[in-house]
């Protein structure tokens, strides 16, 4: 089944592009906006609308395969590709990618994805967002041309065994960390709340007191609202390097002391801390995460560290996993480029015995989230992110419902066999 056309449309994402450097430097939130001067190249304001490019691959029998190009909320920092604007990149797809795909057989995802990833423009690889969306569309094209679901293509080509049980879903609150936590608890999210602790003064507290208070509140809220004692969610909090900023990026003992307090405040629920420090360098970040992980383990502090910043590509993820730089690695799907890299990253982490968190960003689309669920249902990461958006309900619905469709289809398929 040949690809006969490639069509692009500009779109919006489920959230925004935020200038992380400006926010860390003190840009002040004002309603849904931020007041301050942008500090990252390409930004015209600290917060601006998230953009996507929807890619449609037309097959020769008239079927259309879909994928969405999207980049993370905090684009242009932490070692990532620059800000992704549709007007800048649709011409790139039309000029350099469309001629490479038209006439190709949609018969093998791994081969098509590898060829797509190999395309360069003026000696540079394609933007991660382009590779992300194009490979989604290629996976869908192979699935449609071979009369399979996308997860079946992944399982078949990567040697995975599909299981008849759901994955744990991680929900993120954005700044509305109180009301949105209630939504998560009511819906029974297995992992919560993310919490967006991205400023020392206003969210962590100069001595960590604000986050400590919040964790205690969250514990009490779960105990109050849960309808069954069997509901024991994991607390996963992203602190965007603020613990290191408050206590010292290399003061592992002080950071561990503080995380021991957080562990106690969270009991009886298990705690994960994502991005405890950000040292603005890949090698130094790996070493810092390796050191804090060892400090916690040596002292028997039962808090898991999740690697995020500066762990962006498949190569980064392998490097951090090999060095045990964290108990879990976030596989931030848009940052890896092609979703073939996400698939390989999950499988690599599992083989190395390190937690695999198939994440992403609030700044994605419904389509990219659905395709990611198919990849996850084949590869079985430890948790997947509810996305896009920060409103909880919408992202959770999209991911949960796609997962349930796959489970129902797999059950019916086995019943027919």
C-alpha cells in the first residue's frame, strides 16, 4: 500500500509554550499569563500558545493516516530543540520530507521510521517535533495498510507480548494543584499530581516548607476522599530543580534530609521526586542524579528519583540508565523525536532494571497522546502520562479511553481465535 500524498495543517496544542528560564528567573504569573521578559531564543513572551502540525498521509486506497508534530511546554531549554512554530516548519515538511515519502510502501514501521530519522536539512537532523509527528503518521499508515491496530504493529515488529491489563496513568495538575488533585482522586488516578513546583519562593518555599505542607495536605486529601482503602496512589512531584536551588545542587545530604521529611509527610503513600536539581549540563546532571540516588539508597530513604532535564534523547536515556542516575527515567516522548525511539527507550530501561516512565508534555495533542498509548500498551512502561493539557479530565479521558479500546479489542480478538 503506497503513500501517495503528504498533507499538513497548522494546529494548537493542549497547553502553552513557556519560557522556563524566565520563570525560574522570577517571571510572575498573572491569571493564565506570565509577566516578565522572555529569556529563551524564539520566545516573544514568557507564555505563548502551543503550536502543532497535523500530518496526513494519504494511502493509495483512500485511507488517511494521522500524526501530530508537537514539542514540549519548556521548548528551547534543557538541551532541547528550539521553539516549534508551524509557519517555520510546514515548509520544511513540504520541501524535504514529502518527496521522500510519496511512492513509498507503508509496509514496515521500523524501516520507514529509521529512514525518516535519517533525513537531514543543511547537515542538521529534523526538529524533534517533526520526527515525532511524522513517525506517528507512519505507524498509523502501516497499521491501516496491513489491517492491524497500531499497538499490534509495535508488538509484532519489536517482539513484545501484549498483556490484558491496563497501565498506571500519571495525571498532572498544573498550578491548580489543589482542585485538580481532587479530580485525580475522584477519578482514581494511580499516580498524581505532578504539582508543577517550578519556583523556590512561591511553590517550594525557601526551606522547602511550602511543598512539605502541600504533601501533607495531599496525603490527608486522599485519605478523606478515597472510596476504598485499596486506593493507594503514588505521589509523583516534579520540582524542576528547585530542591537543588534551595539546598545546593551538590549538597546531597541536605537534599536527602529534606526528602526524608517529604517521605514522612506522604506516608502511607509512596513518593517520587522528579528533577530534584538542574545543573544546566548533561554530564553534570547525570552525576548529580547518580549521587542523590545513591545517597537516598544508602540511607534507606524510600523516595524514588526521576530523571528528566538533560535526559532528552534515546542516547541520553541509555546513558542515565546505564549509570543509575535516578530510579526512574522520564521518556519525554516529543524530545526523543521519532516514536520508534520512545519504543526503544522503554524496552531499554526495562532491560536495565530502571523504571520507565513514558511521559511527554501537557503541550501535545489528542492524536499524539493516542498514538503514545498504542506504543505503551505494546512495550509496558511502569507508567504513562495523561495528556495533553493541565485540566486533568481531558487528558485522562483521552489516554484512559484509548487504553480501554485496546484492551477490549485484544479481548475480543482472543475470543475469536
